[in-house]
């Protein structure tokens, strides 16, 4: 019997307090009496970096569908971001885009994106969640394992040996998820893993937008041209009248984090416009690098024996090469999909149907990311000849 035909379950635990976990907690808050988010980091009150999100300083883009979903979960979420300085960019007119050997011509597309740093997006979402009366965020706390009885999860075990009981446990702890080890410790099988790695590296830096500089673009993007040109450069507007400048290299052509070499890497980009704009602007941060960018999927949907009352989503299930900007949106899709499944199935019954529906929702983003990565000749992994259908098993 589904969740709508019965009283609300008592308690859900969400492991991980990043965007996927926060969105999941918001979804579960309407379906459980209480929700506890367990986060190993200390969460800043202000918009600030935290060690548990090492990619937090890198470029992030919240796709329009992701923003619409978060607006649905937290009405006015987009407007709150705008009040904090986030900027709407019209892709057809505001973006100067070099792609596959040439500059795209301006067009009348109405597609817009709201640009802000990952740090701001997460901060506003965390603020909205903290205002939810039945959701608690437990900071500075590490989950050491799952607690189970008779084939179902009954809670989590924390550092220090403390246990928290739950009717549903959700792993939203990202690329660093330990869930496969937790399951093995309970005698359950490890989900099969697939990895496609283009060995992309990031280097990113914040600049103050130069006063009086009004180019015919709000965002500048130079895309790689595989298989011959491996480098990517972008300048995006973010809150605080700043530019988020990111340089990327594929197939281990990594951008340096040394200041002079960072500029030289940008100089080699086609057109010269990224380098020229950087020279006019004032750098206001160090150069930060990041290289953990492989596409990775764990096939929880293929398990024939599973722990009931436990599900995984977000990067804990499927992490993409971040250059395609799909992570925050697919994590939010997973959270909303879990809510839909809980409206049909109880927490004890939801694991199998949810993981299958999540895998189906991930088919297209996985296909897009990995197919594009295989344009580069040194990409590692197995090409899936059947395309999208391969994710169906």
C-alpha cells in the first residue's frame, strides 16, 4: 500500500547536506513526521567554502529544469537567488560561444539560465531548509554504517557508536559515498560500477568585472573541438559583480594553477577573447584546480537482492563529468522522483521501484556526457554501443 493511504512514517535520515541531500530533505519533509540530514562538515552560516565539497569553488551551472524544480520545492527560490545577486543570462543573445571551430551567431532563443556560484545556491537552499519546522540538520557528524534487521535498514550508525533509527535512509553523500562498503558489511552485494573518464581537469579563478568594460556578451565560452583541440575556457557572471573564469583541459591536458601559466593556457584558446578579457580584469582569488571528473554510475537498479528501506541518489549513484553541468539538476530530479515514488510505495517497498525509475531518468544525461567524452581519443572506459538503451541493462 502506498504512502498516500497511510499515516506519515515517523522518521527519514538523509546522509549528506549538499544540494541533492538538501533537496531530498525538502521532499521528505512533506512525507515524514521528521527528517534528519546528517552532514560531516560544519555548515557555514554565510556563503562560504567547505572542505566536504572540494569542487565547490569550481564553476557550476544550474540548468533551467533544475531551477524550476527547486522553485517548486521552495517557492521563490530563484527570486531569492536574484536578490543575492544571481544573474539571468539569455543564451541566444548574451552568450558569445565558440563551438566546433567557429563562433555561433546570436539568435532569438528564449532559453535562460540563472548564474550564481555553487556556494550561493547551496547557502540559499540550506537557509530555506532550516526554516522547515520538521527538518533537522546534524552537522559535524560522520555516518559510519547502516543499521539493519531482517533485510531492511532501520537506521544509521554514527561516529562514536551512536545509532539513529529511521523508517527510510537516503544516501546523498556524493562521490565520496561509502554506501557500497556499508552494504557489503551487512552481507548485501555491491552494485556494479561503470566509469568513463576523459581525464578533464579544471582551474578556476574569480575576477572583479572591469569597470567600464561593456562587451557585446554577458558570458564568454570557448568550447573544445575534439579530437584535435582539448581546451575549454569560459567567463561567467556571478553575484557580487564578479566573473567566474574557468579553464579546462581534456585527456590530461590539465590547466595549471600557477598564475603566469594559467594566463598562458588561456592565451592558447581560439579567438583570443578569453585571454584579452582576463587581462582587463582584477583577479580576486587564487587559482583553484580540480581533477576528479570521471563519469561514474553505480547500478543499484540491477541488484537482485537489496536492503529494503535504503535508497541512493545524486552523485552517490551517478556522477557526471562536470563540464556538462548536469549534476545539480539530476540530483534534484532524483529527489523529486523519490517523492513521487513514496506517494505510491511505503518506505519499506520504495527501494526497488525508485532505483529503477532513477536509472531511467539518468539514461539521457549519461548518454550525452559519455558520448561527448568519447569524441576525445584517449578517453578511458567502455563505449556502450547500444546508446541510451544500455542503461536499461
